[in-house]
C-alpha cells in the first residue's frame, strides 16, 4: 500500500481558506437576510459563487498538500464538476438561512442535503486523480467523514441563521463561529483523506494530461482569496451603505414627523393649530351625527393682552401665551381639545352631555384666566372674552362654527369683556359688518380716505386761540364720515394703528407748518398717541424725522398720551418721554384723573400739560364731587408747574368755573367744534 505525506504549510493554508470562506458565508447570510426582491437573488447567486469557490479551494488545496511516491495530476472535467457541486451546495445553504424561520426538521433536512453535497464535492474531487486501480476507502472513516460533513453543515446553517442580523458585536461572533466552522470543514476533509487507501503499484492516470500540482496551489489560493475578498468587501460596503441609508431614512422619518408636528401644531404653545382643530371638529361632527349628543366651540380672546405685549415686549407676551396655554391644558378634560389659532386667540372643543353645559365650561375658563400669571418676575393680569357656538344648531361645518363662535366672542367683548356669550343669529350681521369694515380699513390709508379735523384750544379769559388738537376722521366711501370710535378699536387690534398714527403725525405737522408760515407761531398742534404707538420702538425717531421733514420747531408739537398708558410701565415711559422732551416736544397727560393718578410717578414724568377729562367737566354744575376733583387737579397741576387744559367745555357756567379755578386753556363745543383746517384758518 502506498504511504502518503502532507505539506503542512498547505494544510495550514487550507485551514485559513476554510475559516475565511466560513466568515464570508456568515457575512453574506446577513446581507441576504436584509435584502429584498432582485437584490436578494443576486446576493444568493454571488454568495454561492464566493462561498462555493472558498469551500472547494480549501478542499483542493488540502488535496494538493497530499503527495504519494508517484506523480499526481487532476482531471480538469471532474475537478470542475466538484467545484460546481460546491457552488450548488453553498447556494442551497444561503437560500435556506435567508428564510424567515428555520424549524428543526428543516434544519435537519438542510444539514443532510448540504453535508451530502460537500461530501460529494470531496469524493468527486478525489476521483479526479483517476487512480488505477481505484481508491479503496475505509468504511468506518468514510462513514465518519459523512457524519462530520452533515453535523458540520447543520452547525454552520444554525450559526449562520442565528448571526444573520446586525447586532452589537456580531462581527466578533461571526469570526469565532468561522473558526469553528473552518476547523469542522477541514476535519471532514482530512478524515475523508485518511479513509483513502492506495494499493501498491497504483498509478495516477491524470498525471500526464491533467492539472499539475506544482503551481496550482498558488493559483487556486490567489484566485480564491481574491474572490472571497471581493465578496467580503462588497458585503461590508453594502452593509455600510445600508446603514447610512437606514440612518438617512430615520432622519427623514424624524424630519417628516417634525414637519407634520409643525404643520398641525402651534410653534409657541405646542397646541393644535387651526388645521388640526378643523379636523377634530369634523370628527366630532361625525361622532354626534352617528351617536347623538352635543359639543361646543369656545372661542377665547384674551382681554388686556396687547397692552402687556406692548409694555413688556414680545418676549414676555410669548411667555404669557405659553402660561395661558399650560393653565388651560392642565384643567382640560380628557375628551376636550384645546387649540391656538393665532395671536391671543384660543379655541376649546368641548364635548357636552347637554347643550346648556357649555355655560358651565365657559364660566370655568373665564374664572381660570382671571387669576394672575407670574411671568419672569412680573405679575400679569388678563381676562378672557368667550364666544360659544354649539353643535348641532349653530353651524353645519367647521367654518360656520368657528365664524359663529368668533362673532359671539366679539359680542362678549362688547358687553364689557371678562365673560362669555352664546351665539345668536343676529350676531352674524354685526360680524360681517366688522369684517367688511376691517377690509375697508386696510385699504383706507392707501386710498387717501383719512383726514384730520382740528378742535381749537383757547387761552382762558381772552379766548385767544393758541392751537388745536388733531382729530382723525375717515371718509368712508359708503358710510360717510366716520369718527374714531367706529374704527380705532379695529386698527389697534390689527396693528394698523402704527401706520395710521404715523400718517396723523405727519399730516398734523404738515398743517402746522402751513400755519407757522401764516404767522401762527404761537400755536401748538396736539396729536394723540395710542398705547400701541407709544410703545413702538420707532416712535422717537419717527417724531424727529417728521419735525425735520417739515422744518418745524419741536415746541410747536404737543404729544398727548393717556394717564394709563404713561403709568403702565413707568420706567419705560420715562425713557421715551425724556427723549421726546429732550427734543423740545411738549408732553400732555390726557384724560387725567381717570387712571392711576399716582402723584409719586406723576412728578417724575417730564410732562408740560395736564388735560382734565371731559367726564369731570360735564357735571361740574350739578355734581359737587366733580367740582372738587377738578379743583384738586388744577391745584396739583399748578403745584407741579404744569399747564392745565380742560376739555369738553359746553356751557358758559363751565367756562366761568374753570376760568376762575385758573385753567390755562379751554377746549370744547362751546368755543369751537372740530373743523377741517381750511375752516379753522378762516375762523
């Protein structure tokens, strides 16, 4: 019997190839498990080629490591057949571990099929020697090699199935498993080699015409390593690409979720916005139509929010809105929905057992928001006006219900604020009129529909005209001449008062320039500032530019602000008034006696003039209290060295009384009604 020997360097090389092939197979199993469609099929085919070549290469290098004392060669056709069997077995294995589940019976059948394929590869590869006489195999070792092939295949399939998902340290686990699988495959091969017996006098029929063994080992190893490296690198790069794609997909999903959140929620308070509210109203309508019942829309508008926003700044205003939202949300019932639909407007969608229950919910909301808020060390107080629209009854869809609840809210404001009002059909007419008036107001400035009337002021005693107060009028194309009480509220609510106020200031100074050129150099023109205009950051610069534009001395202009506006934030008011006074502009405190009347703060304001409110003047002749208040105001003004102006003088008795008290100037219908400037000049 011929005795064979081994080149142990090639044996070690075959073991390394087996381990590398096993790791590549495990990695490819992971790629196949995550692939879909055509890509999955391509990975199985490519993986079968790489894994089959790797396993066959281990077998073939192991055979090349074996030598006999006779020349050896390998039949090309039979060798290629063994390679094809290795590829087919590898493809079957990869397909099997890519299935969603791998039950025990399927694992057993797969191990048997794959083990048979590997054994067939080995023994067909041995047949490529074409030994004469044929190779005699030891039955015990032959059976043991088959058993090792089946067990190793089963273990390989189970390991590949378990390690196909990307988990922490999966590559380390695959490396360890690859070593075990490689040792098992090599063990099967060399067990099969040990089973082979070569009779004395045997010769290899393929020695002359077949593949030689001198250079073949190096070629097979180089080609195999190239194939395995390409497969492994492709798998790793694809895994990274997939991971980046998954990361990008997650980022896109998060971005979409954030965009959806932004599209459906208010950015400041995080409450649902109008779009989401309308959707929920639609769902509630369907629910009531299906199951019966009621729900109400409570349209809330904060009373006193704009003065807070103007006095303390938008930052504090925003914090106040957040605090309002948090308070309302904290007291929300589970079945109700709260939304912010813009500015200081909130809407509560409340499910009701009975339609009348809406009054109880509205009362709770009014009470809740009437309590003070603590915002950035400021104690702020606002209230709310609530309009209520109930479904069914007050609208058939989302838009009608919101419009009607809004109309009811305006009605509640008209009743004195800090309360609620149910919708009534008559409110629609008023609401439409207000909307039309607002639409017209937005265009009035551009169309030049505003004009100024001037009510003269007279020196007490001599009845000499010393100036006039500019009073805004709107020449509405349909409704005629409108006084400020018809539209100033809308202008303040929408912020249009800033642009309108700038126009009034400019027009009054333009007219004063004409009077100045006519020799009326002792006159002053008075302009009222709204609270919003007074707190506007551009006020001082706007006044300076206007005076410069018309070449007007600053002392020809008197700016009138209400006592409440001046005292709302005394420090901020002082800063603005001191800048105006520094320019030489006169400052008048309008409606004195109706607001704070704080002597402590009044003496700090750089004012030149006090105006006694017409409410005190009206009943001077009949009300002793009003007479006493007027006397006190005059005495106070004289003590502080301020000019005293009394407005609303309509009778000779009022004129005489105010003159005797020592008022500096008088204003009222008795002395002169508001007139266009050309009529005033003629007078």
